[in-house]
C-alpha cells in the first residue's frame, strides 16, 4: 500500500512538473540568447523575463536576475525599467523575509513611478509597499495607504490593482484582529480575480482565506481553502506558492486543539513543504517548518526534541536577519522552557522576543507575547507580573479595531468546568471588554484554555496554587477598597445609609470596574468565581472567595451574607419569607440555616 501511495505521489509530481516545462523551455532559450552577447536594450528585457520565470521556483535566481535587470536598466537609462527592477527586487526580498531592504527598494520604485506619472505601475508599487509594511507590523500605515489605493484603483478602473488592494487589506485586517472585515476583503479580491481569470492570484487568495480560517480556529474550512489553493498552484506550476500553502497545512496540523489534525497529515504536508521550499531555496520557509515541527513535538510532550527544532528556526532567522522570525523563535523557546519549569531561562527568551516585537511595533506579535508571558508568570507564581501582562494583553486586544475578548470568554465557559462558569458570561462579554476584567479572565483563561499546571499537578499542589492566587486577589481587593472599608466603619445611624448607597466598590482589583453599592442586587458564589448582579441587568465577575467580600462589608448596613453562597442588598429585597428572599430582579435567594435568625433581624429592622 505504501509503495502505491509513493508511486501515485511521484506520478503527481511528474505531472505537475510538466506545468513548468514551458517556463523551463523559455528560460533555456533566454539563457542561450544571453550567451550570444545581445544589445543592452535586449538584455534588459531578457533579465526582466528571467526574474519573472524564476520567481515561481527559484527565489535566489530570481533575485540574482532582478539585480542584473536593475544594473542593465541603469546602463541604458530607462527610468521605467529601473523602477520596475526596484519593484522586482523588493518582491524577491519580501519573499525571503528581508523586509527592511525590501521596503527600501519599494520606496525607490514609488519615487520613480511618481516622477513618470505612470498610474498603473505607481498603484502596483503602492500595493507592494503596503504588503511589506504589513509584514513589518506597521499595520496602521499599511491600512491608510491601502484605503487610498483602493479608491484610486476604482476611479482609474484598474481591476487587477483593486483586487490586489482588497487582498492586502484582508492581510492587514487579519493582523488587526478584525476577522469579519478581513474575510469580506478576501472575498472581494477573489471575485475580482475570478472575473479576470487570474489563476495565480486566485490560488494566493484561497491561501489567505485558509490562513484566516486557521486564525479563527475553523480548521475544517481552513483545510478546504488550502487544498483548493494547492490545486491552483499546481495547475500554474508555481512552486513558491505550493511551498507557502503546504507550510500552512503543516502548521494547521501541528495545533493541539485541531480535532482533524493527525501526525500522518503533519508529516505528509511537512515533507511536501520541505520539498518545495528546498527547490525554491527558501530558508525563510524552512525556518517556519522547523517552528511547526517544534510545536508538534511540544504538544505531544517531547520538549527536548521540540527545543532542537526551535533552535534551528532561530539559527535560520539569524542567518536571514529576519526580526519577526527572531521574535517567534525566542517566544517558542520561552514557552518550551516554561513548560519544563525552567522559569528563569524562559524569562530570558521572553525578554528577547518582547524587545524585538516592541521595536517592530508588531501588534499581532505583541498580543501573543503578552498573553504567553502572563501564563508563564502565573505558572511561576509571579501573580503580580501575571496580572500586569494580562492587563496589557486585554487592553491591547481592546485597541485592535474593536476586537473584543469574546473568544476568551467563550473558552472560559466551555473549558473551565472546575469553576462552573455560567452561560450568562457570553451575554455580558461586551461589558467584560469595556471594563477590562483581566484578573477574572486571567485565572480562568489559564486554568481553562491552557490548564498547564492544574492538569498535571497533584491535587494538593493544585489546591495550594489556587489558594496562593486567591490570597493575592484578597490583598488586591483590600488595597483597592481601603477607603470604602474606612467609610463603612464610620456609619453609625440609619440617616447615614444614604451616604452608603453612593459609595463605590472597586472589583477586579480596581481596574475600571467601580460599582455603587446601591446598584448591587446580590452576589453569588460558584466556588471561587463571584457573579455580581447589577440593577441594570448586567453581571460582573471577580475571581475571589466570597469571604473576602463579607469581610469588606462587615460594617455595611446594606449588604450582608444570607447563605454560604449569597450576599444580598437590603435595598433590593422585595419580599422576605421564612426560608428565602425575593429580590427586585425576581431572583429567589435561599437563606442558610445558620444565617436565618441574623438575616431576619437585619431585614426586619431595615424594612421597618
């Protein structure tokens, strides 16, 4: 059976190799003409054609001929050709992740095309520049230029440039986390490319749609898009695009929560990606593949082996001088060491990664780093640092074009079973976003989504970790509400209760979550997760012991504990019965046996 599969695979390679036979023939013909020492005006056209041909299957040769193209264009003084050569060089450098150099050549092309007032070439050069800015993490600049480019292309009626602009806009919006707009942009590009029958660009856009679906964890759809893209890449004989898409497929099958992923698929796609990456001589893609392999072995617990792959990806990044690849490699190595409890070593790699990402101002990378460093510090026991980095992550997410922490909340609900997170959190996710409840989400995110420590620690260690974190939370609650505790202690008479109603409590350690006492209807405890029901119908959340709130409200005339799981506000009690209390929001709260006498005395006195 194995031999049959290999035979079929070999036949497919031979078949698709025929697709570039025409290009090979043209390439060989052009090289023979070069040997006859043609005129410089003919040479410049030959070098341009060779650059275009080699781009599909040999990036080094493509770059070499683009340099020859530039020198010859300068010799004959053809400005249009000089600008085009700079654009070709920029494209080659971008493909090898040498983005700073690529941007320099793209700007030179732009300057020349602006002087020549060549609208088509100018707009294409702007698209190229925006693509490079996007890869450098300068999303804002890319977005502004692309919006202007799109309008210019529409006015000029240049459909190809319009489609290219939509495609790059999709990339930028994806980096910014605006996945809906990204999807719409890619689909607009796809429709235009299909109307123009541009098969190479159709394949590229399908690859982008696959990458986007991958980002939002729709792995089934992602694989469908990638496999469709493969069909177009093969039909076009484009090894560069094949290498890119196979790398994406391999990456998707290295993800732990991808239920459709298999080691067989991972190895098959990795082998194909390596095959094409080697042919086109792309060290950049080979570096990515080492990172993919590292992720796979990390997921199955072979951390030493994973570290070896990450180290190789770092060495390749150093060779290429690719800053973003540096940052990714350092991040992966930091995660690897943190999982192996080598926390101090991990700190060094995280710092290196963060320094690079900050210099690049790469939004997507910074977001990933803040979250991973928060998780690392949580496992390390540095809860103050964990909360600081998660605050950065949460606020950073809020700034990315309205991206909400909805996904985090969804993960909370579905995976944090030990704390029984209730379904109402989804309905309140916008509130969570606006108020940045980073600490409540931090603990749940870590325990639910990653659960690294809690799934592997013993029961005693698990309990100790939770208690340490809750102690930290309690200290922060006291710190945030020192003034409130003193004010409540000063209340001596019923006349002063109006003052108490206007007092505010800072929950979630005081991060943009102040609530007036009069607005709290009741507080419900589900283990150590507190649901705080507000009079406007919203629910806030804090990861605390209920006892901590009871201590804070010790001198309150409004809020008292009536059950081991409930604190109620006397202002919102509409009916008092023997064994329960009806509240203004129609909720029925039970009265605990040990609290019955005290609760009835308190409420009868308050309501009299």
